[in-house]
């Protein structure tokens, strides 16, 4: 038996809007309702599976529909269109009966099943990305991305009068832009560069009087192989004139609130805001995960008379201190094994840097430090660290470095506790946080007498520190702000330097850079540049946190592998010498590697 | 006298939405109204000019405001903020009185004045683009672009359920993609390529069940130096599943109507639609400008007994014909000079290809052909060509080639008439037109026995021609459609081949290409690909026609020069040998050109 259904669009043109407008179908699988009983409708989609020799389970992006049909007509995964009658079942549910079917395409045996419970290797998913994207999770991720971005645009463009301006991606190499891809031009020796962000353009647009700019900007970063980084990524790029930090922060809080998925708990604003100094002091990191406590505590006092050699040494250094974190229930049976095992390994490799103290059920301490501490000190330690029986204390002594060390251990312990089944962080919680008042300059690693920009050379100083720019630049705090979500930096920006003389001073005198390389920007600032500032949000990272994806690859339609490869099309690929000629370049084959050249 | 105004954002936070939200200002210059009388408001902007030693004319993106103030406070183009009082003048108009002023920045002497009537050279505009963008025309163009794009997104996303999906720009080189920029990777000899369009990705997204995709896609094309082309440009990229030509055309007509600027006359739909064959027959071009007539006419009949050698020869060829266009009033005094001069030059260089016939006031002909034509033929010629006294006829004889020739002359004559002050085309008219039923394949120029795709190899044949694909492929018409506006192609698309076997046949048997280079696409089609089709609109070109700009550079914030240069930052630029090392490439300096390498 073979049903033939000839496509006749005029028949289905009843939808003028929505997901079935202008289509062969009249409805999507997911939207059939008891109200449709008696209607003749047309569905288009794929055969997901066959059931009881009687039913076809049909899939489209909206869901599944069960259709009563002679089974021998169809095979798995073929694209089909059904004209069906919707009938009411005695139970009150609806059922759909095929009137006619047209098989629109056939299907080879697929390399994996399109079922959510079928686990696929990452490389298989990437190689057959067009099948992987059929999964309900990936459909959800990409559709949520589209909706979120649409809401962001509405907010910026329609609510706040921002202008969406596209900026070039074929640009000039930034001085020292080691992570910028180069693009050879047809002029010998001349190259474009793919910029890491539209930073210069957004500032020039403010000089141009655009007043409020935004762009969903494609950015490029060549970092070779780094896990969970992509050579191209997208940022929500924003710049405003006549604005201060509070204005930008308010804008972004509104943006997040406006675009937040309706199915999630609403976000409350304003977001908490802490200084860089406080973040380092309490969390040992500039992007704290505030979903849980376990803050760093300064317990130097406990040991100010100590005879314990390494603690004494630490306190005798300038800026020396003793820090601790208390892991609640970290010493109880279920957690102890993994935590203590982890800490033991850690202490084995870095013996002097971290000491582990278990607080036993009776309040006694179990630690190599135990016998070296007088009872009063033990008492004070427990009090200062607010430790209770069953808790585990990690103690580190030194100067600056002990805070970041404990900051990392804090996060690792949280993960270890969670993997032992202890609830540390609410998986449905979203903790936004502003971090502000960063230092404007940091000593260069390779030459600590020299300063480099903590973020970039265009960040303005805090007004109250501005006078130090010409005397004590290392003490200047910048008007930079980071937006942190659940311990990940999802955005950063600043109020910019808008006076050419200040910008020239920063580039030339403080950073010892050649200002002629940025002469166009300096000239622009000298053309009556308005006060301005902005921010960039990392869209891929933001989305991956919202949907709870383990990798940003799960919110990008066609990502590259961690080695930067497109496994589906096999990019990057070899290009013939002949094709490179018009770009006046030749490949320098590493010795012994020239065989690769073939193909 | 020096007024100092300290910025206090809380004071101006009364706007929670609109162009002044979150800003230092409370109003824009353009929005002050009599209703604001008595208010104290804050404006931020630039000093446009000074007047009568008393007034400052202040500019922001919204317009100008005249402010009463002691002049010695401010200089031209400095960025300033004023706190002002709005007072009512006896005339009923409002005037604003400065209460305080803060000078936010200073300004050097600018290379040109920011006044619309000041003509600047193209290269000066490009070098100081951030000043050029301050002009009211460029502000209008960029703001209109942003609004139009926002409306397009609302229509696609909110009205029709499209999903905005970003596709990669670092991709694999397309077989034969001579116009694709290459991007060296860190693996020796391997290159990414910047694609000319997301064609493969949009089709893969249909296989992936995304159902309706759109993207404002950045595309790249390396064509060296071509006037009014840009190495990177933006297309509105659309693809739909389960759709036919009528569905896509209806979608685009709705899209244009929905996003059309409110200040222009509304667009009526559906757009007229003609076949490729008819376009070539009537206009001699596949993108006719239908704002004026002057259509091509077949006047072969008039000469079927002619003794004029070259006309006789033309008619004796297979497919030979004689074509004419009639230029109304082309022979009257004011036009004659330029038109006849132009035609004379033309005929001088291509003597046999075009003959000029002037219809004198008394109906007599003035032409080299005149004495060779019997009176009856002259009569018939005037009748067939619907020529009246004062008109000018251009006649061409031959086979295929005479139509495109007259098609070009038709456009050039229209321009010449307009430059002589004759109204030919309404400058405020927008004539949209669909052109359909293109041939699917064309003979290759270099080897006419071989076929190549008229557009691209993924276009499906017309259903009624599909059977010819395996027998007479050169006769097959494709399901391709072009959208033409005022004689410019602003978009093109097609219903795609969705069966792997058909696609393989086209690639391998008809086009003689290696199908393994597109194996991932063939495999995808073989995975139950739905019927699908799409379109891409050239956003830059579309906008330049809407705003009446002479070049697409006028609707792009930071365009490249026609040689592909960024004159502001001087890109592309030299890159050191050292920086190229990690990409395993070296520059092949042309002989004698190595001096350039310095810098």
C-alpha cells in the first residue's frame, strides 16, 4: 500500500506567522492539542522509531507525535511528510491517523542513534555535528542562544537606544598581538590581522558621536591548543559615551535581567560588588564563586608566639601571614577519604605550603602541627576559623602567594565534596558578582621593575587615584570592572582614558611602548573625545553556564576541537603552493615533514 | 569666569529607558520641547559653533541646541556638558540658559569641518573616519542600518520562529575557491579559509533539524582591487526546511515590508516576478531596472527582405535577430548632443554592432541606414518600435550578444538623459523584482563543451525539468531566484538539491568535480535531509540603495578603500619574519622589492 501526497502549499498557507508559516506543514509535532480533533493537518519531520508494527513516532524540532500508519511504508530517520486526521481517543487524549504519506528522502545507516541516552564520543559528535545537533539538548541550547541574543538586542536597541554597528575583522596587527591570526593580502609582505576584540573601533565610534554602540562581535584568538577555548568566539560588545561605572553596571544588570530565560528563577539586581582587594582576601581569586562560603581567614594572631619553624618564618617576612580555610564536614567519614587523600598528595608535593588539620568528633586536632601547638593556641585556632568537630582546616603560611593557593584548594575541595555526595553549591543557583578597583598596572613577570597593563592600556584610573598616575603609577587603581558568574569571569570592561595627553603618558612613559603605533587613536582622542566606557560579555561562556553545559562547545553550532580542528570538513587543510602564490607566501616545512605537503 | 559642574549621576537617573538612560545627561539636544520650560536639564555634546559672542550651538547625535553662555568658556569641537535652564521666549519658542558648564575634553584643529556642505576627499574621509562619521548623513545611515537590521531580526525570530545561528568563519578552503582569503594555522602547511558565504553550514543546519535558520553573516571575498567591493561584507542569510520557492519569496517580501523605513513610502507586495528568459528578452540583462521602459524590441520582421548587408547576414545566422531600443526624446535638442556624441563614439569603436536612427520632427529618419531602407520598412520600423518624432533608436543585429549590448546601452542612455536634465527614473521609487527560472548550468567559457553551475552546484532543478538532469542537463532550468531592486541584484537563493544521489550526479557526472571534497555534505544529505531552500540578501548594497548612497562605503562604519586598505590604521601592514615563524610561512618577495621588508 503506498500513499502519495502531492505537496500543495496553498493548502497549508493558513499559518501566516509562527513556526509553520510559509511551510509545507500546517502544524509542528509538538503543538497538536485536543482542540485540533477533527482537523486534517500536515506534519513534516523524521521517523524517530516504529512501534508495534502500527505506529510511527515522528520527530521534528518541537517534539514527537505518534501516528497510526501501515509501518512498511517508512524506515528510520527518513524525512517524511504526513497528512493526518486528528481523532479523539476514549481516554480524552488525541491520536493521529495517517491519511497519506510522502517519503521525502531516504537515510543511510547513521553512525549513532539520535537518542539522548546514547553516549557518543566527542570526536564522533564533532565529525557528524549535523546529527549531534538533532539531540534535544543541542536543539535547546541553540534555540535558547538565539532567544537570549534576541532579547539582548531588544533591550539594547529598543529600550536604551543603542546602535548596532558592525566593525571590521580584517584589521591591522596590534603591537605585540601574539595571539592574532594573520591574513596574507595580495601585496607582498602585507598582512591583515583578525582582532581579538573591536576595542579600538568601539572607542573610535564614541569619538564619532555614535553615543551608544553595541555589537555581537566575532572575535579571534590564536592560542594553539587550549582546552575549552575556541579560535573564534562571540562577545556582546558595548560602549557608551557620557557614562560612569555605575551607569555601565546598571545597564548590564538590566540586560541580564531582561534576557534571562523565563523558565529559570528570575535574577535579582543590583548584583553584589566587591573590590579586587576584598576578593583576593576572602577568596584568594579575582573571580570568586560565591555560591558557597569556605572563605579564607587570617589566623596569623593564633601563631604570633609560635615556635613552629615555618610559621614563624612566614610571619617574620614583610607582609607575611597565615591563612586558613575551613571545610565543613571535611573530616567526616564519607568525605575524609577523598579529601584527605587529595590533601595528602598535595602536601607531599608542596610540604611547606599547606598543612592539614582534622577536627575530631571530640574537638581534638589531628595534624602534624598538633603536638607543636599549646592548648590555648588550639582553642584560638578553632574559634578564629569557626571550626566545629568534623571540619577540616587547610592552613597556608607565607606572603602574597598563600591566598591564591588556598583559593584554588577551596574550589577543588568543593568539587571533591560534591563528588562525595555532599551538597556544597546549589546547581540551580546563579551568583552574579561585580569585582572592581583592580590595580591599573602590574609588574612585568620577566622584569618586575617594568609595569604592564593589568587589563589594557586604555583603562582610566579611579578619579581619586588619578593624581598618582604621574607619581606612583603602581599604586593606581583602574576603573575596570569584571562580571563574575558562579566563579567564572563572563565579562569585563572599563571607563576609558578619554584625554589624549593621559593616554600618551600611559603608553609612552609608563608602559614604554611606541605611541606612534596607536597614533590614529591618540589623534581621535585629541578630537574632542567624550568621556566613555564599555564592557564585553563572553556570550559562549555565559550561555554554557546558563544551560549547565560542561563545555562552550555545547552552545556553539560548529565548534573546533581543542586542537582547533573542524573534524567534519577537516579544516585547517593543505593548500597548494600555486594557490599561495598570489599571497606571496611559501610554507616553511619543518625538516623531515615535507612529505605532508602532498595531497 | 569659570563654571564648574560636578557630575552627579544620581541627579540624572530619572530616565530609565531611552537615549539618555544611565547617562550624565538628562536630555538630548534634539528633544527639548516647550513642555520642558522651567526644568533644569543636563546636556552633553560638542561645541559645533559660536554665535554672536553669546551663544554656543551644541551638537549631539540627535541634533543641535542653542545655549546662552559666556563664550570665552568654550572652544570649537570640545566635548562639554551643560546644566541649563529651559526658558520660554516671547515668541513661544524655547531658549536654554547655561547654569553651569564643564569642559570634558579639548580639541586639536581638525583636518576638516564637521559640516555637511564641506566637501572632503574620499581618502581624507577614510583617514579620519571617526570625524567623517559625525556628519548627519553618516549618522543617519548607520542608525538606519541598525534599525533596519533590528526589524529584520524581529520579523524572522519573533514573527516566523527562525533561529539565529552563528557559523564559523575559520573554515576549510572550498574546491576552486580562488577568492577565499587563507589563514595560516600553527600546523605547518595547513590553512583555514575565510568563506564567501555560510552555504554549507546553512544546509547542514537543515539536516540537523534546525528547521529555520538565519544569520547576519560576515562574509569574505578576496577580489583584489574592484570598485565598490569590500573584502568583508554582510549578508542576511536565511534557510528553511519543508519549503518551496513561493514560501521563500513570500518570506522575503514580508521581511522587506516589515523592516522598510517608516519615513519612506510603504512597499507593496507581492513583488513582480519574471523569468530569466523574459528579462533577457525585454531588458538584455538578468537584473532589469524596471523604473523605466525603453524595453528591447525585436524588429527582425522589418528587415526580413532587407538588402542591407550586415542586417541580412545577422538574420541568416541561426538564432539571428535585429533588436532595437527607442529612447523617447533622445533626438530632441537638449539630449541630442550628449546622446549622439556618446553613440557616435560607440559606433566608431563597434561599427557593425549598433546603428543609430534619429526620428526627426517631421517623422523622417536621420541615419546611415536611411537611404538603404524602402519607405515601407521605415514606416514599419517606426510602428514596431513605437517611435515618435524626436525619439532616438538604437539598433543592433546579431545572435545572443546583441541583447546584452542593447541592455547596457539602455542603462547608459538613461544616465545620459538624466544628466541632461530629463526625468527618466523617479529617484524616490523602489522597484523590487524577482527573476526566476535561470538555466541551471552554463557552458564553460574556456571549454564550451563542459558545463558549470550558473550559480552553485547545490541548486535543485525545476520539478518539470528534473528528468532532463540525466539526459539533457544543459536544458535544465534551476530553482534559483534573484531579488532585484532598481536594477541591482540585492539577493539570490534557491531550493537546494536534498537527495544525495542527485547531488553526487551533479558534482561528478555533470560538473566533473571530485565529490570526495564535499563528502561531508553528501553524507549529510544521505542522513534524511529534508527538502530545503534559502536566500542571502546583500545588506550593504540593499542599504546603500535605500539611503541613495553612491557607494556601499557610505553604509559601512569602517570600510576599506577600493584597494582593500584601511587608511586610518594603515592595514594591511608588514609583519616581522619572527611573527610569521609560528605559522611556518615566509614571504616570497618579488625581485627588487625586498626593500619594502623594512619597518
